[in-house]
C-alpha cells in the first residue's frame, strides 16, 4: 500500500487552484468534472517533482453527502485553521519563505529555529494550515 492523495476542504476550488499553482508552484494532477454526479469536481495538485502523491482540493459538499450542521462545523474548523495540515519540507526554509512571501502568501509564523530544524506556517485562502520545514534531524528520530 502507498498513499496517493490527501484531502483538504476548500471554499472555492478555483481560488484554491490559483493559490496552490500560482503562489506555491504546485502542478495540477487531475481536474475532472463528472456531470453524472451533479458536476462533482475531482481536483488534485502536488509539487512539480512529486507526482506520486497529490492533495485533493475538495469543495465542501451539501446534502445529501453532508448535512447543514456538519457543513457549518467543517467551515468553523477551517476558519480556525484546524481542519487539517499539510506539512511541506524544503532544503531552504528562509529562502522559500522569502519567495512565497513575495508571491503574496501570508504567513502566520515566520521561520524559526526548532529542535528539529527551521519551521514556519501559513494558511491557504480557505484557512487550511500549511507548515514549511527545513528538517535538521532524520525523519525517523
């Protein structure tokens, strides 16, 4: 078994697509709309050199998939940045931070030395949390 995709809820798939491709430099892996499923859109992105794993940018479904109360709960968690996190690694956290900031990415935490390396945080337009880390310790420690 291998991981193929992980999912993030997004408020607007087009806005999320622009953020992940234009600001983060990700590439589209799948963008398929299925009319027979009520125009359900399967949209995935990933970093250019990582074709085997993708992030699904999933629109929050309405009924019958998700009732209104659950939709509100998901939206509330997203607004707080607690509906999930994507962890990104880099060889140059400070350099990537500067580059992403220049592209308009708004950071919640600037690069900071941690016991495991250099780490910073930002959120996507839907409120999802992303961490960017320059790991200094082996990942299995």
